[in-house]
């Protein structure tokens, strides 16, 4: 091909040195067309396709994957105590979502309210909280969607008192300083606990502190009690800083945990959500059936020994629950409670955050739906 082009160019130059006649002009024009056509054919799509075919397939695949990975799904880190930790450590979701063009990030937050603040500001896509944070978020105008319910895990939330405390019941804490994260499960269970003893929330001194700050205050004796969850409970007990006065078991906790997202993320990423719940359900089953393997998997990450993790994990049920009318009704009761106490500025219709039965059927694993 190169030799042909060279020959044609030399022929045209030779004509340029000769007197121009009508015949020469016609021949020159004709050869120019041949040259143009020849050069064009050398760079035609067919030829480019052949050149691309010569590129190693692995390079083409790598380039395609790089171009596709342009979306991120951010799922809250679970502090290595729930099935979410299994998904993160085994990179299961990354494997499922990469072909769809997603990568997965696992941001960490102090507690549920901080998660839903991040959800509202587009800094988080999927949150995992107790019942109260979504209600406070809805009251603040967050366009929240409840994706799935989870087991209550009541035993994993406890009211700690100092190891040398003489308190025998919640009633003994009347007038005392009790720390908890505002709008958290600790807040809700404290309300339940004081009411069960015939007291009101105003009968104790509420100290609003996020878990890290409350941990310091409790260890320094600046508060008289602390409603908190794992791993703080077991750590304080093992270090003989605190002891459990009561926990969310024995009927104190009457609500579920929830996985939630924003309306926008749900509408734009239904397939991602479906895959997330499918893999979460598998991780729940594995965690429940393999306690020793679960502790071994997470021990290096938590820097806790496996036996301690087994104690903590035994307080979790590792169960996804289908969204039912009963769950929605209970969530409305909690919302009404917070409004009655004056802790949210307006009445909340929690149903605004729930999907239709048909929509839940489309994203919920069949194994979970069968529990209805």
C-alpha cells in the first residue's frame, strides 16, 4: 500500500514538470482521485477495526472496566458487629456490583442520627439504624425510604452504670445524669425504661452525647449511667469500668432496626438495592450459622479477640424482617411518642417513607418475603 502511494506521488510530480495540456490535466485529475481514495481506504473504519482487533483482549477489557467504574454506592460501616461487616470484609458486593459499573465505599459514623444527616446531604447512600433516627430525619424533611427491617437485637443495647454503683433498678437513677445519643435507640429505650418504672423522662437529667464523648464522660465518672450499644457495653464490662443495669431484651425493646436510603437513590438504583438486600440476607444466614468463623474473620479488624467477639455477636439475631403493616403501625406509634414528648417539631406520617407492597416484593429476597 505504501509503495503504491509513493509511485502515484512520483507520477504526479513528473506531470507537474511537463507542459500542461488538456490530456495531461485529465490524467492528473484521475490519478489524484485514485491517490485520495487509496489514502482514505488506508484509514477506513474497516482498517481501524482490524487494528483494534490486534489489541490484546485483556487490554480492551481493562479499558472497558475502567470506563464503567464511574458510580459509587456508599454503605455505612457496621463497626464489624453485623452482617454488613461480612459483606465489607469479603468484598462480596464489590464483586456483584462491578459489572454494573459501581464501586463500593464504607464510610463510618458515630451513630444513627449522624448517618441520616449524611444521607440527607448525599454523603451516604444506605444507612443502618434503629427506629428513631429515621423518624427524626423525616421530621426534618429528609426524603427517606425504609428499604428493609432487621431484627431488634435488643440485648445489644444496655444501660450501663459504674462498676461500683449501688443502683439496683432504673428507679434508683431518678434525678441522675444519664448519657445517650439524642434520637438514638438509647434515647428511645431510656424513655421506655423510665415509663416502665412509673417515671417520666423529665425525672432524670438527659445528657446528649455521641458515643465517643459519652464513653469518656462515663469512664471519668461525669455521668451516672449511659444507654449504649456494642461494642461499648462489653468493653466497659470487661475493663470493669461499668456493669449492665438493664438491656433492651426482656420486652424493653419493641421495635426493629432499619436499612434506609433516599427516595432519589431508590428510584435511580433499584437493581443495586435488590443486589444489596440479596447479599445481605446471605451474609445474615452465614453469620448466624458460623459464629466462630465470623469472630475469626472480624477479629483482626476490630482488634478484639475472637472469644470477646463471640460474646458480642451472640446478642444479635442476624435476621432480615419483611416490611409489614404491623411494622409500619409500630413505627407510627414511636413517631407519635416523640411528637408528644415535644422532641420533634411536627407530626410525622411515617408511611411517607415506606414503599408499596409491590415495590417491596420487587427488591426483597424471596426468603425474607416468605416470613410474612
